[in-house]
C-alpha cells in the first residue's frame, strides 16, 4: 500500500472513530435523561442502542484489520451502521423532547 493510500485510509478511520465518539456522547446524554424523566418505551429504546453501538465498534476493529476491497466493504458496512445508529438516536431524542 502506498503512503498516500495509507494516509487516506487512516483519515477515514479517524473520521469514523470521531463519529463513534460523538454517538457515544449522545448516548450518554440520553442515559442521564433516562435516570429520571424517560418513560419505559424510551428506556427500552435506549437499551436497544447499546448492541448497535457494540456492532459499530466491532466493525471498526474489522475495518482496521482489512485492506483492499474488503476494507472498502467494511467501510461501507460501517457507514450504514453509523447512519442507522444516528437515526435511532434522533428518534429517541425527538421522543424525549415530546414528553
């Protein structure tokens, strides 16, 4: 792998890690709200996010270990998981604001 390709790969991996960190921070905010103000359905929705976050973290580990076409597929899969996670967080935030 060329140096430019390695740098580009690292930049993408760092960007994805940043997105995961941001998602974790949002999840922590939701968790703090869950302690007192969320209804049962919202707590269950929050709990459903944990396996999604774990899947994202596993896929990131896989991404870091792969190269070539497998790396591209792992990146695409990870982007889909992150997008789904973000949408789930937005739905829970909207439900929490409505209450």
